[in-house]
C-alpha cells in the first residue's frame, strides 16, 4: 500500500542495441602514463551508430550497458538541425 505523497520508481527505459565493435585503444592523457580505453560502437533506438569510451579498468558489461543507455537518452533529447544548402 502506498502512502499519500509517495511515488513509485519509474522503470529504466530499455532500448534494443547492437554492438558493432569493441576496440581497445591506448591513450596518453599524461606523458608516459598510458590509459587503455575500450571504444564501444553501437547502433540502436532508431539512431545512427555512435561510440562510447570506457576506461578499461572501469569496464564491465553492466557499466557498458549503463553507459550506452545514458548515451541514448542524451542523444534522444537533442534536436537535429535541418537547413537547406
């Protein structure tokens, strides 16, 4: 039973996603300190392909899914710009 004023938590939105590739790239944000990044390129939610970047030491399948979901939500909020050339 819900108390007055309480709210039910909204379920996280779900999107069908296809991962096109996962690639590891070594970057050097500081000289002589390599950081391995996992680049995950995906397509889903009727959007063009996109890539998210995750540090390898933070990478887990769950973190990848959360990062992709957040990226899709951010992209769906943006309005495309149209013009004639």
